[in-house]
C-alpha cells in the first residue's frame, strides 16, 4: 500500500486519468474501436521531443548555457529579469517543464542566501514565464502540440491565435518582475562542461530536433520521425530511452480512452456540445484549474470546433492553481525540497500572482479575441 501511495503522489494526474479511463470502461466496454481513440501522431511526436530534450539534458548543455548566462551578473533585479526572460524564451522550444527543471535549481543555488520572500518571488515569476512563454509555439507544451495536431493547424494560423494574448502576457510578466528589489549579489558558478567536448553529440541531437520540427510542420510523417529517433538514439545512447517520461504518454492514452468513451455516449456528447457553445474559453479555463490544461484540451476538443478559444483557454488556464499546469507542480516540488523552504508561503505568493495574471489575461481574451 505504501508503494501504491508513493506512486500516486509521484504522478497524481496519471492516477486521475487512469481512474477516469477505467470508470468509462464500465459504460463503454473495451472493443476494437478503442484504437481509433488514440491520436498516434501526437503520441509519436511527443515521445520524439522528449527523447531529444532528455538527450540534450544528459549532455549537460542546458546547465552549461544557463550558467554562462549568469556569470557576469552582479545585481538582483537585472539577474531576475535575465532569469525570467530566459525561462520565457527557452520554454518556447524545450517545453515549459524542462525550462523550469533547468533554471529553478540554479535559482535556488544562486539565491541560497537571499531572503525567503525574495527567492519565492523569483521562482514564481519563472513559473509564470515558463507557462506564458510555452504558449508561443506548437512544441512549447503538450496541450499546444495536441491542439495543433488535432485540428491540423498551420503555423501561421497558430501564431495568429496566440501572439496577441501571449505578447500582452509577456508585458505583464516583465512589469511584475520589475517589482523585485535591487541589491548586489556575488555569483560563483563555473561551467560544468566544455562546449568543445559536446560538438558531435550536440550536432546529433540538433539534427533529431530538426526532424521533430519538420514533423510538427507536417513536412514529415510522424511514423518516419519515430523510426528515425528510435533507431538513432538506440544506436548512439539507448539509455536515454529509459529516461523518457512514459507516465506523460500513458496519461495521454488514459484520457484518450476516457474522452473517446464519452463521445460514444450520445446524450453526453450532445449535452456537452450544447453547453460549450459560446463558452469554450471560460469552460476550458475553469476545467484546467481542476484537472490541468493538458487533459482539459483533450477532453473539450472532442466537443467543439472553436479552436482559438480552446487554444487560448488551455494556455491562459495554465495560470491559477498549482494543478492547472504540470510545470507549476514541478517548480513547487523543486522549491519544497530545498533547504529552509516554506511551502505555505510559496503557495500564497504563487496564488496571488497567478490569479492576478489569470484574471487580467482572461478579461483581455474576452474583450480582444474574436
């Protein structure tokens, strides 16, 4: 029982997804049609991206680059702006959770002797930056990748949907970050690896990343992408394949089963479709607060053709509660496990700033977006 409890605590979203999937099976018993529920292109591309990012992480390239960014900085406010901006832009390409896994530990190290409230403020700003920055690209977070693939969007349309609100969010984020106090700080970080030692493996993973991008842009079939990434990684470093977050992939599978079964219950499908009419954005934001934005995207997408409010809803809806985005839970866990942490204070600060941006951006969407 203790092992089961530990597993549940480790991946609560997967546990919830599995419960939903299993419950729906009692209404719609498993049959051959279950295979049609799966969005294999999303699963394939997500797997390939996770392999590539994990490979780059194992090389130490993220740690090298992030530390090189910090060595010349001497004051708290410029350093905070640098960290927040870097997390924001990195999350567009390496996903929001990886950006936080990179920079929150460095922040904890750099600001180890700073005030508790000051440290919490910076980590909360980084978390906001990761969630807001990741909305700008189809590969920035899992929900974007899913929506982009499910509705067969093109890149121009995607940017038209997200750029206005995303840019406004970035402006608000920088404004909040400027509230940080300024003081002098000494940083003693040395790069852990030499870039010249990484030339060949870096080129290897860069090529694989470009293969993934070509697949996202519909230039390459996802099956070819999976085959290339699997074969190349197995030959070069098969240990990377054991480090991928298969729990996230399984979470997707469980929600595919749950939502697929809902679609086959005509009364539920009809009721949800009627309820969502002209309410997609609001319903998506509220649903994200309870079950997180990835499953919210997967569930609501099956009952509406209104792409823009759904896409904005799952991104803006990543703000708010810690559960709204899996990336937020990552930063909370990293901070909570640090020395002299104050999880209660962190949640308080997190909630204030997240709800503030959530309300402001939601109002902007309802006023600006068509």
